[in-house]
C-alpha cells in the first residue's frame, strides 16, 4: 500500500538534503515529502489540492482550542496519507448493485442464523437497550450483522491515517475534520488506542461508529466504567441503540412491511417522503402479504426499490432512521429488511423487475438528464436521490409509468 508520509521537520521546506534534515528535532508543522533512493526529496501533490502545511497548522490550532492534550496532538506527527483510503472513497461500487443483488449478497442464511442466535445469547442486553432507548433487538442486530458480521470483521485501516487522509482530501473535509478532532479526544480519554484500526472511513468497533458518535453517544453497557466498542458487545449494543434513538426512533412503531400490488396505481406517488394512510394505499390496490392492510394507525409511503414490477414495501417514519444511519437507499432498505427478517418476516417476493442500467448506462442517463437541466451533481453512475427524482419527472413527461426506476427504454427515449 502506497503511503505519502508527513515528514516532521520544517527545514524540509528548504533545499537541504534529506539525511541532514533527519538529524534535526521535529518541528510543529510537517511537510509532505517523498524520499527517493538517492536522498532526493520531492513534494507530491496533495490529495486534490491545497497546502498541507496550512492544513496541518489549522488542525493543530483547532485541536488545542478543543482542549486536546499535547500528547494526543503529538500522534498526528506519525500520520500518513493513505492512498488506499482515497481509492475506497472514490469507488464504492457495491452501492451500484440493485436492492435484490445487494440484499442477497449481505443477508446470507448463515448471517440470519447467527443474528437469531445472538438475539437469544444477548437477550438481556437487547432487552436493556430497548427499555432504555425504545429500539428493538432485531433492528440493532441487523446493523451489527451488516456492519461487521457481529464484530468479526471490524476493518484493518489505521483509523488516524484514514481520518487524516479524508480530512485533508478536499472532497468532504467538512465531514471528516471534526471526526479527526474527536478521535484525538478519544485518545485523551484512553478509550481508544492511538494505533486503533477500523473501517477505511474512520469508523470504529463492532457497530462501525464514527469518533464523534463514539465521543458523544458511547455508552457503558457492561458497567466496567469504560466504553469499549471494539470488544464489548453490551457497550456496542447500547451505543447503537442510543444512536438510533437520537436519530429519531419511535418506540413501538413499525419500520418496513412487505406488500403486494394488485393493480396499476399512480406510480408517481411512490416516494419515500410521501406518506399516506393505509386506506389510501388500499384503495389503489396495495395489500398486505396476508390480506388487507391494517387499520390507519400511521402514515406509510410506498417503497419500490426496483420499480413497479419488483419487490414492494410500505415504509414508516422509523425507516427514515435507517436512511440517517446510511444515506444509501439500497443499504437502508436492506438493513430495514434484514431487521424485519430477524423479527420474523419472510423473505421478500422478488417479482419480475425490468432490468435496470449498468454503471456506464447510468452515467449516460445522468448526462442526458443534466443536458435537460436537471441537477445531477457528479456524473458517477450511482442511482441516488437526484437521479431518481429526475427519472420520475421524465417518465411523467414521456407518458411512461413514473415509478422512478431507470430502464433502457427510458434511456433510449431520451
């Protein structure tokens, strides 16, 4: 793995030789340098622009203002830019999978079996979490299983390097720089080792919690006086429950229900934020798996992750919490469905969805939509919210069923 190290002596900004510079005491502002075999020093380009000296000085100042100790700030001097982290950030191809493919990949029979076993094994912990925060065990266990396979795969990226890399990279520094400061505070508290490892984006522990959430919502579930999200299941479960509660979880309320569609309906109404009572959906031919929908005990939206001919669900306000945990709709739907399975729901009916677009076709579609004046952001081939909304509008304009699912037919008509 190629890394571009921070070199710690200010004299490296001059034209002195590398060997001489290495004999000098570390200075508070490092320079990013690559040393070659003959001792020549070159200045590589930053991740995507910017002055690393200025950036590092700003991080030090911000950390001191936040009360971080000199010892923890000193850990920054060993940090490196990790090219592998940047590669992961640029190519999250798994989220380009359809809901059916993504859910089948992540929810295996073995993972379901282990999840059910863990719900029994740690029943007291899950009961305690639900009593305290209102979040049922299957929901917590679903995230536990998807994030780390119940703690078995927590990631081997150096967390400090990952957050330094993403904080310096100009794509999303506003997201990751506060996480870097929070990580330094965790070093101060002694709950996270300065050499800790985790996911490529800086998440730590069995629930893959970012440092700010670890700092603000970390909960001692086993009563040992510290929060260890890497090794303590009670700590991890209680922390996840607290996070989900703070994201808006409503105790005793549903999150996802599979349904059947018995006739055509105004497909443009199938929007996650468009919630209506059961009676409205029932009038349009939406039925539960075992018959008519239940009473109007809460508003629901029709969720069609692969269009009108694929799986169909009613989602409830608690589904929004899954989206807040991870903004990818395919991930959120998979997590909510996994939680429903762990709570006793059957496997979904796949139906016969119309084939979607591959990544290159999706980029072509986004390009055509952008040319028509739609805000697409980056043309990346990812089927996100902006693309979904534009697809629905164009389907309406062209007289196609407006179920927000991009197809080759739509691409050709554009």
